[in-house]
């Protein structure tokens, strides 16, 4: 395979742009937990009614602001209240759970959704989760790889499994009673398993290459600068080339913080307010990443001093805001800049103003995306 030629072919394949939803909800700690859970569910239900293709839910255990500790449990609460939308983990952080627990739980979710489940996986990104789970200083990437390999083996091999790893051992050899069903973990609804996705944050990530080699799909994080997201697609193409398969833009999802209003002035005021929903979201992320010496993903120039990476700088570069025409133009410019991604994931934020927050999703689905896809359909394709 010729990498450049195949990338160009894949670009030609990347016409229609689908719309999805992604949330690792960050709410002010002062808000009522019961109310924010209701709000987060309502956002996904609205996405379903508006025809969003899919929705991904994040999880963290030890945070007063990121308040969904189990994305799988949250998805289960939506299974019978949604109709067409596919629901995904965004992500199950594998080092924080036993592979048996994840395999069994995912199988149940996949059956509840009758095949509408997408299995997003990752090593986890919240440092306090790592500490609480006892793996702050562990090789979490190695734990991640071992966990998914054991999960896939559980789904495809016969009991009693007998899986021996560095971190986990899985066996029901001493307790297996096949005629009574004991010692056997049920497989998923989808065969051989649900589609697997990973998230990418870092520039030029080697993890993207490994994921593409395995046939997994990719989500580029919403809090990564577009300059670095542009490095993700070439890495995905590289992995596909190693596996001798054609890279498909449908396998690449790009998450962005977006706010659409009836006019630019309202959108600007809401999206760029440092005390507003988007301001609080990025202030929270920046505070955590600053203490971890990890502000680089927000910066266009990695040599920029951390002191210059301000909230105003980040909001003006990472949030897509405006009226319908303005946002459509920005989405088209984004796709031209970074490459032929197949799904745009609209990121959930705290509903400071529920009316405007709902209207933003409505305008994106009913007015912005039709304009974007009309323009993509009319654009000449060159291979």
C-alpha cells in the first residue's frame, strides 16, 4: 500500500459527515448531583430525538465535577428510553476494573441495547482515580493492553479460560459446572464483539497506530488543539497500512466543544464567558492538567510558556461558536484543516442556560449539519 495514495482515496470517501455526542460531564461542584444526572440523561435523550447517530459517555470515580463513575451503568439507564442512537463508553478505563467484571458488564449492556453498543476503552486520565485504585505509579498502558486481551479472550474462548497475565489471572477451572451454567461468562450480542474505539489526545500518538492495526476506531479528544488533531489521521493511516487494509474516514470521530445560537453575538457571549459553562469546563481541565504538567495539548506552539496558556487563549482556539452559518463554515474549515473524519462529536457541557443549551443542539442537528453536508456533497473530489 502507498500511504499517501491511500490517504487521498480515503479523503475522497469522506463525504457525508455524521453527528454524534460525547460527554464527560463537568458540572460545578455546587450543583445538585441528582439534578446534573437528570440533565446528563436529558442531553442524550435529546440527541436521540434529534437524530444524532451515537453518544459516548465518560467515567471518573473520584471527582466532584466529573460525576459519572460508571459509563456502563449510565448507558443501561438509557437503553429502553432511546430508539435509534448508538450508545458508547467514552471510555471504560480498563486498569481500574477487573477484566471479568468489564467483559460480563459489557455483554449485558450490548444485549440490553440489542447491538447498539460501542465499546470505547482507555487507560484512564484522572490522576486521583489512579491513586485511589492503587495504580498511580503503575504501567497503565501495559495494564490496558493486558485487560483488553483478556476481555477478548473471555468472549471468544471456552470456559474455564485459564488466562494468566502480569496483573490479572482469570480461571473458573476449579468451580466450573457447565451443565448448570456455573463458571461461564456470557458473550456480547454483537459477534464477535462490539466495535472497539480508543481516544487520542497526544500529538503523533503511537497508540493510534496500534489501534488501527487491530481494527479499532478512533476518537480525537475535544480538548486537543486542532494542530495536534491533524497528526492523528496520518497515524491511523499508518496503522491501517501495517494491517494491509484501507483507512476509512468512518472510523475516525472528532470531538469538539460547539455552541450554536440564533446569532453570533449570543453565541460569543455564552461560549467565551469565563464564568459560563464552557469557561468552567476548560478552567477545570486546565487546572488539573496544569498541576500534572500537561498543558501541551492546549497549545499551538509547544514552546509556549504555561503562563501564556490562559483560559481566554484556550476558549478562543478550542470552542467552535457562532450562528448557524458561522458554525457551518467553521466545521468545514476544521475538516479541511485536520483531515476527512467521518463523525463530528458535539461535546456536552453544563446547562447554565437550559434553553440555550438545548437550542444549540437543535440548531446543530437541524440547520448546521444539513448545510455542512450539502457543501461537502457539492465539493469536487480529487484523487
